[in-house]
């Protein structure tokens, strides 16, 4: 079976506040999506996370979101496409600077929360993100939500895209993520998350809540770092993938 990356959103604390067990997660994942200070994160947390990832040989990416600390970046804010371009470019720059400070570099970009969900279904917003990435560094990989507008926007903007599925999120029959708060949106059982990931990787398809298969390339699997069972879910997902003969490794940079 082909290799697959395992990623998680980390560095999502802020100041004195912590979110998730980043040290434990970095021992499991192959790629770390580092919050850039808008929805979470700050220079101290970013620098510390980049250094910890470097020690472990974990690939690093920028994880830009809407400027929404109160809502953890999960509230949709009505920015124009130009504003989205600039807020994404700004956060990529912050990630590049703090990664360099820690003696490493970012190799990809992955949108967070409401920004990612918007770009999953909204073509202009997705293309705005693509333009921002390309303007800052066209060699950056775009970690895209599988089977959505981000995948197509990566192609039209000339970026290399790597499609990801989510271990702990449910899907509609259209292949989109079930919105948080809706029934079936979250997969809380680590064993169930691991089993469905292996099934999707084997099938080369998103498996929806109803059991329908939506064919897609799968280059990465995400386990959200802020959930109560995040570390255990990531550990079991990795173990099940390796047991199934999948090489769990970071995707190559562009």
C-alpha cells in the first residue's frame, strides 16, 4: 500500500493557556500544523513547537486561520477574498520567521477551522488562499481537504496539493465535512477513528456517514490535537495503518 502522512494541529495554546498535549502528539505524527497567532499560538509557543518538531524530525507547516482567538478560529468571518489573501500571507510569513529562528523551516500550509471549511466549498475563497501561498513561496505544498475546492484551487494556482482526510470527523454524502455541532460530525472513539481511516486509505475514498464512498487521492490523515482523545486516537490510527502495511511518513516537500 502507498505511504501516507499523519498530521495534527498543534501549538494552539496562547500565553499562559495550553491546548492539547503537543509533546505527546509530536512523538506520533509525521507532520505538525503550527498555529500562527490568529486563531491560537504566539511567538513563544511557535518557536518552542518548531524546535521540538525539529528534534523529532517532524515536518512543519503553517496553520493559518481567521483572527478569532475567542472562537478558536471556528467562526466564519466575512472577509473579502483580498483580505483572505493577505491574512493568509501574513501568517505564513510569521511561521517562516519563527521556524527559521528555531533552525528549521515550514514546507506546507494547511488552513484552520472556519477558514478551511469555507475553502472546502467556496471556490473564490480557496483560490484566494492559493494565491497567497504562491505569492509568498510557490514551493510550499498546500495540504488540502480531500475532494473539495481546495484541491481544485491548488491545481489552478499551480501549487502542489496533498489531499487529507480526517480521522475524527464525519462526512456528508457529497464528501464534505459534517459541520461541527451536527450529528455525526465528530468521531470520538479512537478505535472507530482508526478503523475508518484504514478503510478509507485502502479504498482510496472518503467513506461517508451513510457508507457511501467518494473516490479521492489520500496523502495525509489528520487527527485534531485539541480533542480529549487526540493523542490516543493518533496513536491508534498510526498503529492500525502500520499493521495494515501502510508506510506512515511525511509527504515529500515540493
